[in-house]
C-alpha cells in the first residue's frame, strides 16, 4: 500500500486543483476578456495558476504507473474531468476572441450563404456583393460581428467546422455556452474512443487521465473555446478503426477529421504503410480519402483564392509563439542581410524548410514498417511533435492535437508543455517567454528520440 501513497496523494491533489482552477476561471473570466482590458497583475495571476496546475498534472502523470487500476480510480478521473468541464460551461472565454468568428460563421452558413465568399468587413461595410439577409443577420448579431478578429479576412476554418458552427447557431443562436455544450458531448464521445484505443493497445485505463485531466485540454476547449476538439475526436475515431484493421473506414473518418483541421493528414502515410502489401485496400483507402477531402473543400474552392482568403493568408503569413521557426527565419534574415542577398524572402524560405523537414520526418518514420500498433502510435506522436515544434504557429491549443496520441505513447518532454505553455499569456512582457516555453521541450525531445535509454520508459 505504501508504494501507492505518493501517487494517490498527487492524483487527489490534482483532482482538487483542477476543480479549483475551473472555479477560479469561472469567477474571474469576466475580468479577463479583451473588452475588460485586464491589467498585467490579472494576466500574470491567471498564467501562474495555470502553470501551477500544469506542474501538478505533470508530476501526477509521470507517476501514473503507480496508480491502482481500479474502478474507483477510473471513476474519480472521469468524474473530476467532467465536473471541471461543466463548471466552465457558463464562463466567458478568457483572453480569447476566436469564438466570435465561430458564432458568425455558423449564422452565415445556417442562413445558406458560403462563409468563404464574404468577409465580416464586407458585411459591416454593406458591400454590394453581400446578400440582404446577411446584412440583417449582422444587425441581429449585436456585438458579435464587430468583435471578430481580422475582419477583412474571409474565414479560414474548413468546411466541416462550419457545419458544427451552424448546428450551434440553430440550437443555441449567438451562444458561446451553447457551443460549449456541443463540445462537451463531443468530448464525452472522444473519451469513449480513447478508452477503446487503450483497450486495443493493452494499456492501463488510467492513461485516460493524460487527456481527460489535462489542464491545457480543459482550458483550451472549455474556457478558451477552441473548436479543435472535433478534429481530435475524428482523428481518434479513425485510429480506433485502424487498430480494428478496418482500414478503409479509418481512411474515411480521417478525411472527415481533415475537414475540421488539416493536420490529421499526417497520419495517412502511417495507415498506408501498414497496408502496402494489400494493394486493393491501399488503393481504395487512398482514393476514398482523396475524394472525400476534395468534396469537403469544394465550398472553399468555389469562393476562389485571393489575398484575403483565410487559408492562404494563414499559410503564407501567420507567425505566433514560434521558437524554432523564429530562430530559423531570423537566421535566414541575418544571412541574406550580411551577404546582401536582398531578393530572398526569408519567411518564404523558412516555410519551405519546415515543409521539407516535415516531409523528411514522415518518410524517415515510414522507411521501416512498424512491428506493432504501439510502434505506430509512437511514430504518430513523433510526427505530430515535429510538426508542432517547427511550426510557424505554436498556439497553445494546437498542443491539444498531440494530447490524445500522448495518451497511447507518453513522452516526458512533451508532457512538460502542461506547465510551460501557459507562459504564452506572458509573451507580451518579452519575446524570451517564447523560448522558455519551447527550448527545454525541444532539447529533451531530441534526447528522447535519439538516446536508447529514453525517459519515456517511466511509462512502460
């Protein structure tokens, strides 16, 4: 019994801490909106509480193998995570405003207009291309349309996200809490499939805590209201069917996941590598995936591409909270300036280099066929981690893409993000906070994947 004492204490403390943090966010969220213009003391206190709960989560998770695998502890994990999420349902998104775009896009889509064809700014300017019913819709929205960030840019969210936004509008017009309810239902479904995947991989059910009690996940989905949850959900469902050897179904569901976010496409090569000797399944999986993705993106294609098209703007220009990419771009800038090579676009070159690194990573991971599904899960974690670590945009909510794979193949380094990513809120105080967030993880991750005595053995 004594060998479980420290672990049990940590998990009980984590449970209390997560509930306390959710209550804290609920009560202070009104003062942490952009409209409230919070001062530095409020923002720093907000970041500190997230860092502390993240550190407690990290300490608990690295001791997760010591936690008894009993129905009582499984129930404790599920109940605690569910209660934390429910507490946050009525909260106002803290230090976030992306959700205004969700609410607006959902209303536009539900009213039968392609959200990729007009920008919020065109609506507010009453451009002649804007249908009259959308002008009236803007008046109905009240403050929503006026608080959308980057209003000149047409939406960048893929088509299936628009379907979810419109469903939210139909059932809960202009309600962020209503959207959270839909997300909670999706999250419960995701929990079901995570348990199923753990069973298939013969891993302890207690590993659900890596996702379900993750403070980054709870905050980014149910306080900050980032819709990435739906991409995570369908990626997990796809992987579950893959483990069940239902490869064509896995490919179909993976295509649906891409309809929410583009990143799940990275998994496709791992699926196809598994069935390279099954030519018919290989061909069908590839074709079905490609056709479904094409169909999903037809509304984007119909709207056309220009400098105000969201996906184009994002891919070409967005940089945020990026450590590796910023260093890479600055190095190219220094080189071109020093040698007076003025015709080179440093940002363009840096983006192409990151694409090349990602492609080489995928190829390298697939040269040898994995010997087991656990090895495939590990390779997927590495691919997602490399993508996140070298990306020009390392928003904290993008880390949620990694958390479900980490449930099946935990990495000591990547779990450190639970207490490092909250420093994102302090970036305005100095650029060095970006490097504090990412460099320790980057270095330890390189050690883990190159050293034979990796630190993830803690979880084996």
